[in-house]
């Protein structure tokens, strides 16, 4: 990575092995260091971040499937994103090194609001819908 990227160019590592960021002295363009399970609510933001600051390389660790679940299955949108914008350049010890295909388009506008924080209300934690509350009251009587 040091020979093919400058220190200010990010790389992306999936599904895990975040140590590569340290070993290569390269940053992760996303806020996600590990993609170990399905989290479809987080994927749009992750993909938006990849489009905002596209890494030149992706390190794809196929030997690191979790609980016999393959990354390509539980993180299909991320896998599809990588396969549509990157091509395998090399493979080393269970890792594939994917290089970004020149001229691939950005889809940042598709996920424009994806990284916006969700509105949190304390009342959502403590209030119960009226029908549930009345059913609870009836069961006590």
C-alpha cells in the first residue's frame, strides 16, 4: 500500500482486520472499522462515505467470514459496491487487493441524507402506546 498510495489516501478493509490501517499508515474513509454482521441501516452511510472519499484500494479478507456467514451475503450492498467499482489487482494470504477502476461514477447524491443522525427522543423509551397501557391496566384489575 505504501508504494501505491500516498499517506493522505485512504484505504478500506472488509470485513475486518482494521490493523491494516495502522500497518499501512492509511486512514479509513468511513467510521466503520469492522463489518461483522448485517446492519442494513448503517450501509447507506458507509457507502456515502466511500463515495465522498473513495479509497484507491480495498483489502478484502475472504478468509475472515464470521460464524460461517460470508461477507458477500450479510453485507451484500457493500460487496456489490466494491465489485462494481473495483477490480482485483492481487491476492496475498487470504486477502484480495482490489484497485478502484478509473472513471467509476460516484453515487453520493443517492445517499445524501444517509449519515444524518437519527432523531432521538427520551419519551420513546418510556412512553407506551395508549392501547398497550390500557391493556396493562385491565390485566392488573
